[in-house]
C-alpha cells in the first residue's frame, strides 16, 4: 500500500473516544483468605510427572509448571475501579487433566483469591497453598481428579499498581485535571499478577473476556467487541473469543483517547490511539503499520490472524513497546511523530518499533516460543523483520547499513565472559527479564541475517512461510525452525546454527598471506584478552579488489585457506589490490589481518574503494582488537584518521561511538596526552560537521538530517569551543522564542549539551532554563532530550540535584534512568555515592529492567580494578536475579577498561603518533 493511500485511501478518520484497552493487567494486594506460605522441602520431580499423591511442597521451586493439567479456554471477567485504583474479577478455566493427580498447579501473585469461591467441577479444594517466591498456587483435592476436561472457577481482587507490570495504572492530564488510566503489561511473567492462570508460553488457550467499566469509557481488547449492555453508570463489554494464545499476550488499557484509522489491502482495520489532541501524531505510525502488515502477509504467505489491530500510546510504560495480540502498546515516544516538533531520528525509531511489534503478530503470537529459552525466536526475528519492512518502505534510509549498529552492539556484549548463549536455560521466573538483551535481540537478528545470506533470500523466505504454516497457533523450539530450513534448502542448518545459538561468544578470524592464498584460523574472541575454547561453523565471505569477485567458504575446522586465484594478483605486492573478509558484515565474527593485508585495507579505505558496511566493519574490528591488546592504540588512531573525509551517517555514527570511547579512556590512561587526542578526534569529525552546519538545508536527505546533530553533539562532548559557543548562542535565542528556526528539534540536544558545559552551582541560569523547558513542554521527545542532558555537567552539586529529581513527581518512573545517561567522568564518583545511598529505596521503587538500568549507566563509568572490587563488594549482599547477569557484565567491562588503560599507558611511541597525525593536512 502506498503512503498516500494510507493517509487518504480510506481517510485517516479521527474520533474522540474514551478507551478501555484490554491488555490483561496486574495487581498487588493482600486480604482475603489465600494460600498458606509455609517453608518446605524442594522435592525433585519432572514437570510432566503425575502427582497422584504427596504434598503441595513437591511443586515448590520448580522452573516450570507440571503438564498433567493444562488450560484450554479462559472466561475472564474484570471490573477495574479507576478512582480507588483496584480491580476485582473472576475466571472460569476449562482445564484438561491428562494424568492421575489430585492437584492443580497454576500461577498467581500479588492478588487475593477468595478461597471459598474455588471449585473444580463441584469439588472444593482441601488445600490452597501459595508459594510467593515462585508465583505458584497449588490446589489440592481430597481425591484424584477425573481425567478429561473440567471447569476451574475462582474469584479474585487486586490493586492497580504503579509498577508498570501486571494490571497497573498510569496518570495523564485531561482538561487541566489529573486522571487515571489502566493498562496491562504481562510479558514476561506478569499475567499471574492479574488473574490466576497457567502463565507460561506453551500453555496456549482461547480467551473470552468481559469487562465492566464506566459507561462513558470505550473498552478495547485483543479481539473486537461482541456486544455491550448498559446499566446506568456502568456497562458490560463482551469480546469475541480469541484464537489460542499465551497469557503474556492478553491486554487491557483504560483512558480517554482519540484515534486515527486505516485499512490493509485485505480489509483489516488498523487504529492508532493517542491522548486527546495528539491523534495527528499517530498518522505516521498508522501508515507504517498498514504497510508492515501488508508486507508480512506476503512474506510469510499467511494472513494477519485477527480481525483488527490497535496500537496505543501509553504515558507510563516500562518497555519501548509490547506486541500484545491485536492490541499493541507503546511508550508515547515510540509511537507518536509530529513533523514540526519531532526529530528525524524519532521518525526512524517509530518506524522500526512499529515494524518490530507487528512482525511479532506472526513470529511470537501466531507461532510462539515453547519456553523462554527460545525467546530469541521472538525477538531476533522481529528485529530482523523490522529492518526488512522499513527498508521496503524507506529505501533511502539505508536501514541495512544502520543494522550494523545492532550487530556491533551484540558483538561487544558477546565478547564478555559474562555473556550468555542465544538459547539460555531459564531455571526460575525471576531470571526471564535478564535475557531481554542484546544477545536475544541483536545477536539473534544478526545470526538470522548471516543465515539468510548463506542460504539465499528466496530459499530463506520460502522456508519461513513453511515454518509459519506448520506451527501456526502452536509453539515451537529452535530445533523446529532448523528442521524446516533443512527440509526446504537441503543445507546442514542445524549443525551450522547450533554452534551459534547454544554456546556464547564468537570467533575472531586471523587472516594472513600464504603465497597467493590467505590462511584463516578461528579463535574465540574475548575483550579481556583471554583465550576461549569455542569453535564455530563460520560462513566466510571474502572480496578481493572489487565486490564482483567474492568467494565463500564454510569454515568447519580451526583453520583453512582461501584460494584467491589470479584475480587478486600478487597479494604481497599490494597496490590496488586488497582483501576484505566478512563482506558487508553479514557474518557474526571479527577479522584480524596480518601486517601485509592490513595496510592494503587502509589504502582501500582512503581511496574510497570500500562499501559503507565494510568501512564500519574494519573500524569496529580494530577498535575491539585494540581493547583486547591484539592491536595497538596507535594503529586504531591511524585507521580513524582515514575517515576524516567521510560523510555517511551510518559510518560516522560508528566513528562517533569509537571516538567517544577513546576520549573517555585516554583521560584516565594518559591525562597528559588526552587533550591532544581530543584535538585529533575533533579534526576527524570537524569537516563533515562544518559542511552540514547548524541549519537544515532544503531537500537534504533523511540521513544528513540525522548526521547533523550526531556530529554537533560529538564536537560539544569533545570540547570544541566554536561549536559550544554557537550552541549556547542559539539556545539563548530559543529561550526567548520557542518557535525560532535557529533551533529545530534535530539540533536541540547539541545546544542543550553546549549550555551544560558552562553550568555550575554559581552559574546555573542555563540549567534552570532547561528545567523550565522540561516542565513546560508537552512533547515527550523534547522532555526526554532535556532529561538526558541535566546530569551532563562537571559540577557535582548540579549532578546531585539532577539525580535527586528521580525521587520527585517531576520524573516518571519509566524515565528515571535517562537522567543517568549524561553523567560525565568528573561526576562518576558522586553518582556512585548517590546510588549507594539510595539503593534500598531505588530497588524497592523500581523493578526488573528499571533497576538494571541504574547499574548499566553508572558502573561502566569507572576504569580501575579497585573500583570494580568496591562495587562488587557493595552488591555482594544486594544482588537479585533480575540484574545479577547485568552486574557481572558491567563489572567485567570496568576490569577490561582498566586493562585497556594500562596498555595505552605503557604503549611506546603513542605521543609521537598523535603529534604526527595532528600535523597532517
């Protein structure tokens, strides 16, 4: 569908509605008679073992629920109270008992179950035991339950919490008054916080939902409304029965909304719901959504499974977005875009996010992972598919070049000893949230790209369509996908891909000239410089001198050789010939070139013979090798200097990441040389920044619009006086005239950061002006930009004042960690002391991923083994499963930085290299 039709074909209809969205919500309560919580032995039994006798204790501490009873259908009734912030409800579950047992074991947490209401058929339980740490409810009966289907009923009540998980509440303003809305967030294991259920992905069931809400509200759910009846101030809304789905995909939202709508080519109604007055900001996402549904329908050769799709912008929302079946929820900044007040990067982020969530409607919702070990099947594929969809709609964005951001993020994380395999064993519900990380998303997507490149796009697509048909409305494991791919392509996919999904890490391919061939050898790459024992089956690609002479090799052993042939000429003579391995970065590995191959690549870079993707690949590889002491810091600086004439957004985005890291480490490693190194980095970035300037140009590309703020912000961070002064000048005009053309949304971050460079406790006018903008702005993106800048200051008093905003009503809980993003090295100690002093309160106020973000943003600021030891000691008695892995990874990064700094400190001739490069034209 064309973009014009998305806006005008059916018309982008707007209507003011009060919406209650069904996204099953969570609760937190105490109260009515509930299960006892005694201590007991953790008896070992397999999940599927029939429990004909014994006590409830046999189900304590298990990774998964037993499978001798499973739900087939839920009839769920919910009555939320938006004034009292509570809810009540009842559930009738059709349960299939498949083996002799006197128990029913399901999940429940943070709500009260009325014990007197519990019945299975006509039987009342004799035991009702609740294991809070496991979120498990065990119902014991006096005798064995009849085999076959029976009906389990119970009533429950809970609180609409403020934790952004389960069934929770969010605040918003309407006509100057604060109101509550209600919504749900059930992934990963939070449906149990709303209603008793079998809260695991494999327990798919049909859902028939009913809501009782105030009459003036419009209630939406996963499925369309079947009928509604009114009784004075309330109404009862009944929804169509859903197809089989997992509990984490059930959804509800309540509040006052507007919407825009459109239709797919197959007549599916698509709506974007926003707060009143913002519906126009939903039109871009609507267009992307319609196009994505049309593309996925064709790609998977399977229609969108539901009658409608709603997308909703939520004020308080922990993840970026959530793919609930037929009712997708988003942070406002991830769904809304305004041509006048939003940046180009925001537009791109909305497109990617919408395409990602809608890919889940097939990969995740229609075909669902069997267990959280296979989360990557959901997230890796949705990440990869989102780039496919966005590239189809916006080819000028060069989104596959930008995809290398994902690959390099995953490569950095996966080069840690504390990384984890793509397929990671989950032993308890509390461990699940930790694996929603760059391994599941970005490494998952990257190895999919590698596999697709190896098999060929056409074969890969055909196999995906077969997989979707075979496992529709059911669950699948990673091995199921490999089996389908092998059948469709005849390639040894399982043997190949098992080496990438079942072990952590990846190889570095050492390449060296041997005659007219290239000898290659693989070894596990670890950033700490240690050696690992991993071995992979590696799809090697190589190009020699030009991109039309590529060769492929499947490296199955530790070493092999690439026969280059006559087209490469005499490799030892160099000249115009060069060899590049991992062409366009399709493989998930790094490459280290010998002393004869590396200069030819540098020459190819400087003579503009490399593709954009290969320009990114060689600098990212050398950067990682330098950190691991496999290449010198000086060689990294020399390579970076070769990018001084670069003008591409994606390439310079990676250069910026590397230069930021270099500026930080050099300040600790070699303070006397740090100023000169910063001047060198400025020299590399200044030319493209000056060409773009501060002011947008008519007709310039989307990528140039994004490049301008990237470069200006980088120059401010490096202390470039002219850029800082210009940013301050434009900011001062902006504070007097918010509509000035001198500071459009794209360049505001650079100006805000420039202002903060001069802020101190005795000179705080710029800081106060930014706080004023934050309070007065109605735009989510603008508020977040300011929030991310407020701690970007060398003055410790100002930084502390900014951090303390986290404890006020001025900052939403979902945004608190953004205040930590801008902390500069000069303020890391006071920030760490602040975190220690406030840890107990923070760990109670924030949960899961939110707490993890505090660790991620403060711990890596340090670069000494002594500080790593101090941080480790502090958390020795405070670590929880939700952030244990993240803490280990960040402490490892601190130790790696310490080792890198020591290597730089002792590197001979570094000062001479810096002076030499500074003196070059």
